[in-house]
C-alpha cells in the first residue's frame, strides 16, 4: 500500500516515520520531496583499480568530497549527493526514491534507489550529469520518495553498513 499525504502527515506526527528537519511543504500527494544537503562527492577519473573485495581504507584517490551551498554537476559527471533530511523508517515501511521530474527534464538522471524498512540516516543519491553544466543548491527539493507499507513487519529490518549515515557516504566495500 502506497502512503498518501494524509497517511504521511499522520505517520510523521506520531513519530512512526522520522524526517528531520521536517517542513510540511515537502509533503506531496503521494510522497515527500527530499532536499539537497550540503555535501557532494565527485567520482574522480583515475587509472587506478578500485578492488571491491579489498578496497583501500582511504577512497580519496577515487572521490573528492566537497561542502557548500551550491554545486555544479558537469556534463557526463557522476556524483554522490546527500539529502538534507535524516530519515528513520519503521520495520513495516520501505520507500522508492526517484529524481523529481523538473530535474530529470534538465537531463540529469538518477539510478533507482530503495530505502529499506528499518533504515535510518541521510540518503546518499547517485546523480549522472546532463549534456550541459547544471547548478544545484542546498535546500532545493530534488528527489521524490514514495513510501509503501509492507503487509507485515519485515523479519530482518535494515541494519547494514549505511545505518545511521550522516552526510554524503562513500561506498563501504569489501567481502561480507
């Protein structure tokens, strides 16, 4: 069951879904809009191999993290963005994240993103650049989240590597 605006307002008011900071303006007809946070990670072009089974502790050869009030996403560039909002989902609600259509119409794209039941943290999103540079701003409504209630609470709520993440989070690779 997809949660509509009335359901979302109720769940947020009762603390079943946590959205911090919360602004009633981000609640839409069938979801909420997430805003751009103050960090971006740019994927560097390098000749080095990132071994996903044995990654280095320091990923700075592969990514550069920037903080700011605005960012430019260059043509063909891939970046990681963080959301302004910190979310916390109960064990019977999951969510689908999509790029807002206004940004998709500029040529930006975002792979499908799932937020698992039981997850909490800022959401890190991968964005692919357009044919021309796009300037984005901290606080802009950028992604749309559609929440779905599972028929029953999940047996194994999310407790993975990204639980409690704050800010843009680089990949946590390795075996296991």
